């Protein structure tokens, strides 16, 4: 049996209407025609610029995590350093390195692609690429990023990877990117090893917004 793989597919769109344009996301309504039975139906799509996140692992196997208030869910969850792909032309791994520096004041020497995620493909095109970063260097606090709004209360700590996995399985941490990423990192560490992960420029069709399937 062949390895599982998502199948690229586009059903015809007979009409499309823009409903909302916000600071980060937009919403459009697509009328889709089924090639199976010819029926037409409307699906609302949340258009998202995409995001990157980082599992930064130090020499002791600890992962850098951050906390900030998240208004929609009323929590200050444990998360990974992450951010939107909102700089035109910036390769995903450079966006990730920028976020790691801004949120954790950390640089890393070795970068790999850990996992690619579609957060909710039934309603949004949001795609997240999570990188694994090693060879980390914690920089002095003098030039630390001065956040505002939720990021003004940004908390940073290093947590053993196995503790994060246990917290995910216990339901004590719920951020989807964090949960998927730490489980993937444990599987990689305990399996073929981090060096077997994909290179930073690995193809990323779901993250391609402009026709370049490498998105990198």
C-alpha cells in the first residue's frame, strides 16, 4: 500500500462574493459545482495569509514556549513562538527566525521543517509550517522586542519536550499548533532523528499563495 498523501483537487467555482475584509483575515462565499452529481452549493472561506511556528530545542531537550492572552478563548495558553506570514517576499524559514528572535530573543544555527498543518480545511485556507530549530543561542535582554497589546504580557520559558507531550495528552495545553508540533518532535526524536527531517526549503504547496510550490 502506498504512503498516505493529500490529493490536490479543485472543484469548479461558478461564483464568488467577498463578504468581509479584516485586519488579518477576509471572508468570501464561493458557489461550488460538484463534478460528482452536478449540484451547486455555497461555502464560506476564511482567507488567511498563513503562519509559521518554531519548536526551538536546546541542548537539554527543552522547548521554548511563550504565553500571551488570547481573547477569543479567554485563556493565556502555552504556545510556540509563531507569527503571520505578513512580510511580502519573506521565505517561511526567515519569518520563523524573525519570530523566534522577536518573541524569545533566541537565534538558532540549524533549521529543519518539522510539520505542515491545515488548521481547519473545511472553513479556511490557513496553512502553518512548523520548523525545528537547534543550536540555539539565547541573546541578551537589552534589545528584547517591546510588544504591545497582548504581546506586552508575553511570558517565555523553557520546558522539557516530554513534559509538553504529557501536558498535551492530559489536556492541559490545547493550542493546536503546539500540540501537533510537540507530538511530531517526539516522534522525530524517538524515530529517525531530527537530522532526517526535511530541509527548510522543502516544497509546501498548501503554503503557496503566489504560484511557487516551494513557498520558500
